[in-house]
C-alpha cells in the first residue's frame, strides 16, 4: 500500500493528525488493558469490534493495537520454554521500523479498508464498496513478508454497503491464520448480527473534560476560549471538539441560543440570517454542523424536561432558556418527538438537495410552534 498525499483521506478529521500519526492515546486505558490482557493470556481473538461514540479515539486505538501486534514477535513472545516476559504495555517506540512503515502506509502486513476515491466523480465514495472489500482476498493470498502476523483495519465498518459487509463476513467466518482484524464502528447495532457475533467488542468511552483538554493539545488544537462549553457540546468526543473548533461551532450554538431566547416571539429576520449563513459553495461543512447543533439543542431541551437543566451550560443563557421551554416531563416528551421528526426532515431535505436556508427556516418555525404550546 502507498499513500497518495494529493487525495483526501476519509478517516482523517480535518485539522487533526491522522490516527496513524497519533501514538499517544488518552482516556482509553481500560480498553488498552483489556486487549493487552487477552494478548498476554494467549487468547487473542481474530476479530475485534472497536466501538464507542464518534471521535473518542477508536481509530487511534486500532492503529496503536496494529502497531503493537506487527512489532511483536509472531509467536507472541513465547519461547519453547514459555519463559519470555509478557509485554507490560502496548507502546511501540517511534523509531521502530514498523512505526515508520505504518506512518508511511507502506507496511506490507497491514491492510486498511476504507472508502475509496472516485476518480470519475473526483470525490470520495459515500460507502465502502464490495470491490474494496474483495481486495482483502488478494492481501491474504500473499504470504506475509516475514512469516509473521497480519492486521486489517476497517474504518469504518458502518460505511460498508451490504455486498462489502457480506464479503467481509466470509473472511470472519474463515479467518486466515495469524491475522487480526479491527472493525471500527460508531453504531454497531446497524452492523449485520453475524458480523457482531464473530467479533469481540472493545469499547471506547467519552473522554472526561481533563482528558479531552489533553487530547486536544496533542492534536495541535489551539486553546478553547470556553473549554467547559466545548466539552459540553462535544460530549466527550475529541473529534467533535476539533470540528466545533475548526468551524466556529461554539459561536454558532451561541447564536442558536440567542435566536430561541426570543421564543415564542420568533425573530424571523435573525432566523433567515442564520439559514443564509450556511448557503453557498464550500459551506457544506457548516451546514452539516448547523443541522447537528439544532438537533443537539432539541435533545438538550428534551432532557431538561425529563431531568432538569444541564449542570454545565454550552452557551450563555442556555440553562434559563431550556428550563423555560421544557418546564415539565410532558413538555420534554413534546420536544423529544419534535427532535425525531425534524431529524427525519433534515435527512430528507439533504437527500433531495432542498435549499439550506429554506430547510433551516422550516425547522425554526416548527420549533417556534412547539415553544408556543410549551411556554
């Protein structure tokens, strides 16, 4: 495999190092310890489903495990007398040859299955196709360069189309010798049950605020003006925190709160400006972000009705607004139902290329109507 630096990588968060470039994994010590224990007990499963919310370090963990396995002796470190000490950590020195080859995507014993570049459309494909999955058979048909183990990373398994998933399933049913597969998944419930049943789960959890701050520093992100609000919006996801930082998410959410503070007397001019702010070429990421933040706002309103206002505000004045919009459990249920219906509306609107400003205004008007009943 070789890296083509001119093409975008589907598994890289914009503005952050690629997971293969991040050797320091923060906040997932439990998952690391679980894998190391399985390795040292010589009960290493052939396939691991690395799960958890988006952006908490799943891919970084998978690359760290791949680096460890490919750097370790093929026999697991055991001599004929079984007297070789088990490794105490998964760390591999940066100067190790395997580390260098993985960084350059030139390690012959690693196969990375991810969305491919569509040369005709000049963009990344939206799914992992069966053609990409079938390349695994060619990979396994070749003997490992030194007779050692091989590693496969699927990033993400959620993006496989049905044919690709079935092709991978056949390999999981009859795994090649000395091969370990890591399937990264944000939503494992959507995978084929037969795929899940053939994998051992390795779960990653949202990061605590201190861990998130350290991870953002490692990723080279500038210090946040309001780290508490950023942590609240990102929900423990470093990837989401980076996206929010790069696209001005904190400022956008503050504008959403300011707009809805006027409810149930909607400021239509302000609503129109918000919708028009994501219209135009190159603004698709901000459009996606705005839809995501609208959904998050509705979720936080619904939770307020069920359990009270959040302890940590994600924007100035948020707690007071949420408490006013959702003063009861009944109101919370109304907002939860609206979140579901507007989520479906947003997905349909994007699918049929509805004008972003029109879609945003439509959503805001429905929020205004619900506020009129709730307040």
